[in-house]
């Protein structure tokens, strides 16, 4: 890095600058300047819904931490885990999913809407699904299997042929 033409003073100044930078990065990390992360306080198993009492916020001190982790409680509260979450470890967003709007075997309302004609019937979803998913459902009165879109209120809007 330094050739014979550099003086000892120049080398010491450069070394002092490097050490100053290292100390600055260390103090930033200690102060949580890399942001915050959400970590569990207990083990959370796959399929469990995350509640506020199961998590807390910590300062991130590792600048090399892989991206994709939850930084705010609102990102994880109410979500369902797809992997085991360990205490003190960051929660990766990819290890979470939204709760299903309808579950296989639930009793739901089927809605057929064609302009002024609106027909409702009872039904059962044949799969778990989120709002907006197209799924198969069974009309419990007739046994006919239909396709429909899951609505936010848990009803199924039957697809028109």
C-alpha cells in the first residue's frame, strides 16, 4: 500500500484514519444505526399465528445481516409462520404467510351475482384459500362442485360460465 517514498508520518496518519473509521462503524452498530429487527421471545412453531406478546424489537448491530427480515412489529403481527422461529433470531418475511380467509371444510356462503339476479347458497371450500384466490367449492344442497373467488368477508363469488 505504501512505497518507500511515503514517510512514517503519512503512514501513521493513514493508519489513524482507518482506525477512526473502524471505531465510527463500531459505535454506529452499537447505537443501532443499522436499524431494528423483530425477534421472537419464545419458540413459535409452524402454523401458529404471531401475537404482539411473542415478539420484541432489537437494534441491529451486524451490518452483514442478510436482507429480508422483519423490521417492524406490524409486518409480523397476525401472520402465520411457515417455519419454526427461534428466540433472538430475526424473522424472515419469507417464513410468514397471511391467515387463510376460508379453510377446507368450513361452512361458507356461495354467491352468484349476475346484474340484478343474486342467488346465495351454502357451500364448503375444497381447499384452504386467501382472499382473491380461485378455488373449488361444493354446494352443500346439491353436491355440485363449482369454482369461485374468495371474497374478504369469507363468501365465495361463484364464477360465471
